[in-house]
């Protein structure tokens, strides 16, 4: 059945695909934003399948699109294959934005419900030349319900697109009990993942931590591998989480040794997996959602109280018995309902999203009683509003060696994470990398918390000096870089310029060759373009003094700039303006 209705001169169509639903639409205007409330009433208690809402917006000046999981491809596509964001409690954020030539907001569409599986897609309409939006409700399997209500927000204000995105994110935060943000969630850290993968050893961990502390890294994440003798990258041994004697030995002793070095310690933990080779497998094999044969593991079903207790018990034991300071909680997005598992015996909640919500709540209630500043990291894609009740570190998804993806991911996460610290994917580079390459990796991660994953003991002298210089810089200017007012320019070019300002100081990241940078006093400019030389532009009546420091922190030039001037700033170098 097609339901047609009109709100504020916009025409909508909802196709319920013959599900016999009564739709009641209403609308209101708040802060110049159209908010359409949709109430669904079902005749019986059902698990609704997808319904499609469509509408058109007469806007022709869109250049590219944005959503929280879009990646590098952002060009405007025809609506039938347009940009799409899928969201639920553990994946994505229900926001889709269309951006103009000046990085201005053309249209930002968002949904108030960030837990139920929905999707928003859209693109250029061949039929009428504007933008066509498709909102698919119940795009994934959901539990039983007899009614449902959601707000659709349509923002066409002519403001910077990232401000429209942040506004929608602020609305989400009003419905989430946000956790505190510990100081250590903002410190640069060492990760064992790219440097060691699963080939961990106690001796190397301690050696790397000692050198990391000298560099300026105050936290270590001991990633996957500590809990198994295996090094095959599979997850068949997940589920027991007993430290490997061959690799790390006594975990409490290892953690104590790292604390004595002066670093905090986090451990990797896969929340959703139970491996078929684990001792716990037989007990929990019938409390799973699906089997992944390639990885030799099952995905647990958090609707079972026993499953939640298994997960929460480990997290609390690790905090109490080993005295760790935090956890990297991985693969939460693997929780996904299969059709044959919608209704089953033994569960104590009707929907998967409720089970996830209970799991997060139980972790928070028990873990934070042990340590209110316990650190929790979540990785892109599981960075939605629900995660802010538990997580305090939001990290870019894996993109080793990819400067652009790291820079882009950090910026995208900052738009939605707001005051919650955003971390870059751990920096890695080969042993033969030049100092300029190393500086480029750091410069493209500078507006997020730096994660570093090259063994410090394997750095050559130049590499060591570059890393130490940048880490000293981020320590000194942490408040500006992490908590400042963040803006971007050139979204169609993967953000050719990023800026963060706080208390009168602005730090600028320059990422596009031959791009003119408008400079001012109390500014620091970082050349992250990989190319030597920058065009500087001041206002016509202003003369500025500057100092250039190379990527190792050495002063190489002093000068003045007035109007437009080309300055030879080597890749990875910094320019300081009085």
C-alpha cells in the first residue's frame, strides 16, 4: 500500500509493501529544521519488514555527499545507486548529508532512532533534477512490535555541512547518558597490532614500552594475540581469554611491569566471537546467532542473559585481577539477527537491539564501579550514539599506510563524536621510509589522538627524531588539536585543509599541493601535502613574521609575509606565525 502525505510543501510517499500498517504523520519546525514525526500502528504484534519512504528536494547545487561510513568515494551519484548509510545500535549514525561547492550544507537528513535497523540513501534525480531521498525503515530484522514512532529531520540551512552534521549528533546525545571522558583517552599511545600482529612476546612488549615512553607515548594497547598461542589470524580460540604462557605469561605481572615504566595498559577483546576451539564453546554454542566457517567462530547472541554474563564477567575480572586500565572492544558490529533466530527459547529480551543495549548497560554499571575512568575504545563502524554511554575513544577503521583515509576518517568522526576523543588508525611505515614520509603519516593524523604501531626500537635516528618532534608537538598542543573548534575545507578533495582553534590559537593542516592558505597571527601551519612549498596569503594590510621548523623540529628559516607569497616549506615541516 502506498501512503501519500504532504508536510511543509514537501510530498512524501511511504510504501509499506502490503503490511497493513496505519501511518500517522505530523510535522513541526525547530531551529529552521523540518521534523516529520511518523507513527506506525500495526494490527497485530509483528516483526515488520522493510518500508520505503521517498521524497524529493529541489536543490541543484550539490557537489558531493557525506555519511559516517562512506569512505573515500563521495561524488554525487544518481539516486538509484546513490550514497547510502545503514545504521543500527552498533553500526553507523543515521545521517546523510549533501554538500555544496563551498562545503556548505545543501541537505542533511537524519533519523531520531539510531538503534533500530534503518537506512538512508539518496542522489541526483534524473526525473526532476533535484535530490531524491529514500529512507528504508526496518532494513534489518527486528523484534516483535505493535507500534513504532520516529522523527525524520530535514535540514536545508545554508551553513557549513559539518555544523549541520554536528547539530544532528547533538540531538542524539540528548537521549544518551554520556560517560565521562578520562584524561588518558586523549594521550598518544603505542599499539602492538601492526608492529607485531599476533606474534607477541612479553620481552618485546616491555622493550617497546620502555622506548615508547621515551618517545612520549603514555599508553599501550596489547592487541589480538595475547589470549592464544595461535598466530594464524583466525578467531577460533576466542571465548576463554586466558593469557598465553608462551607469549605474555602472567598478565598481572606484565601489567605491573608496564605500569612501572609509567604507561597505562589496555587489552584487545572480541566482544561478539566465541571460537569453536575454545573451552567455553560447548556451553555457549546454542546461544549464538551464526557460524563463520572461514574464521572458525560463532557470533554470540546478547539476548541470552548467560552470554551477557560471560562477557561482563571477563571485563570485570580483567579490570580487578590484572589491574588493566582499559579495553579495545572489537567486532561489536558482528551482532546481527538471522531470520531463523528472531524468536527462540531462553532469551530474556525480545529484540537484538535490546540485548545489545542491556549488554552495554551491564558493562557500564559493573565496570565503572571498579574504575570510573576505565578506558574503552570502539572502532569505525561501531561509533554510533549508543556507544557514547560506554566508549571514550573512537578510532578510524583499519587503513595502514593510507594517509588520506586516516585524515578523512579522523575528520568524519570528529563531526559526530563531538567532544569524545577521536583516534587515528595506528601509524605504521616500513623500515626504509624517509623522514618526510614519516612526518606525512603523522601530519595526516594530527587532529586525532596519535596511535603509533612501529616498534620504537627499530626506528633509525632520523625517524626517531621526527616521531619525537611530532609527539612533543601533540602533547604541547593537545587541547587545541583534540578539543578545539574543528573545521575543514575541500571536502571533495578529502579535506585539503583542516583547522582547529582554541583560546586564540589556530593549527592548520595543509594537504593539497598549490593550495593557497589564508594565514594569520597566532597560527601554526603543518605541511602534510607531501610536496615542498606553500602559497601563503595574508590580508593586504597585514605583515606577519614566521619561523619554519623542519620535520625534526630544527629551525630552518625566519621571514615575513605580506599579501601573497610562496614559501619553501618542506613536506612535514611546520610554520609558526607570531
